[in-house]
């Protein structure tokens, strides 16, 4: 697959970020602490931040769903929660209507 602006034949390697850096940037943007994200709560505001964190850790840090789930115990029971969160954020990003998750993804500096 050819990417715009990259000559044919040049291999594209995505930048892998440090997971601690990604976590710190997301926590700073939302002004929340890691222990708050690890609490077993279903508050929309917390769950949304958790899902955005899952998305960034999966796409930028190349962590597996299982590794991410282990990081967020006891709030996350298993990898399926992480899978759901990543898929939800992806669908929200590609929606044609501007939404809250798109706004956050555009404004988080990573």
C-alpha cells in the first residue's frame, strides 16, 4: 500500500512510543490519576478515558490486549474489555459526525 508523500519502495515503520510516556500524556490531558483509572467504576468519564488509553497503548506501543488488561487490573477483567475499547474508539474516530472522542484524539499531544 502506497502512503501519500512516501516514495514507492520505501518501507514505512510506525513509531513505537514508550508506554510510560503515552500514559503520562493521556493522564495529563484529562487531569486524572492512574489509580482513578484502575478503580472498578462504570462512570462514563472514566470509562472513556480508559478506552482512549487502551487505543493509544495498542496502536502506538504495540502492546497486546492481554498486556493492557493486566496493566488496568482490577478495573479490567480480561482482554475482551480492551478489545471492545479499542474497536469503539476506532469507529468513533472514523465517523463522519464530529464527536467527543474525535475531539480528544485530535487534542492529545503524543
